[in-house]
C-alpha cells in the first residue's frame, strides 16, 4: 500500500509522509542504507567528506507529526575526506578537534510541515562545545517497511567557532544526509 497525504515529521533532522497507521512508533536506523556527508569549498576547488559512524533515535507519530522526534549523534573520529592528509587536518583542533569533541549531536525542536512529503525541521546542532539552532529542509519517501529521509542544507562553520582558513576556505559548508529507517 502506498503511503500518502500528510507529512511525516521528525523532530531534529527529518520528516516524511503520514498515512492512516497507528500513532507513535519507534524507528530503527538502517545503517548500511544511511549516510551523512559534507562538501567544503574554497575559491580554487572543493573537498568531499563525511562521517562513517552515527546513531539515531527517531519516533514517528503518524497522527500528530509534531510529536515526532529525531536525535542524531555523530562519532567525529569516523570523519573521512577525499584526501588522507586533509582528513588528518580536519580531525585536528583547527577544525573538528575530535579528541576534545568526540561527537556532534542534532536534536529536533520543531517541525514545520510543507508540501506533501516535505517539511522543515528546526533543531539544535551541538559541535565544538557550542549549540546553534539550524533549519533542515527534508524530503521523505514512506513505504510500509521503510521511511527514507533526504536532507540537503548549508551551515556556516564559523557559528561553531571553526574559523581556520577564513578568506581561503569558504565559511559555508554543504551538508547532505540520507537516512533510512525501518518501521
């Protein structure tokens, strides 16, 4: 049965389409089908990277989407990039300082429904010891077995105090998250 009509919303980072199923249900992250990546850029190029390890706790309330929630915890030591030397630099105190700050967290605070299958999730992202409010637009695909969430957004790294290379490295970083949950 195709799921249709209402946006299934998650507090923190995700949302989706609701149907006439029972209310709140815990969702299980399908790690092999999920990824969190980023693209950092500078005037003469860009680098891709991401995180290999992260956990998520999500609850979907199909009848009252505002009661849904999403929390994500990223293991910063699992950071990777398209260049080994860069990966080591990104793990240093100049950027993510992974020894001092072993995780990045996101916790949703509000869900704003949009067009069918779309929403904006407001939440708090904690990184480098600082908490910053972010808005994450998402698109969702829902089946009887899975909920797939796709988020593409940008952050200003300087809001968390990541200022290394200003003027040579762009402050805006593109984030892409594809999360798949088993219902």
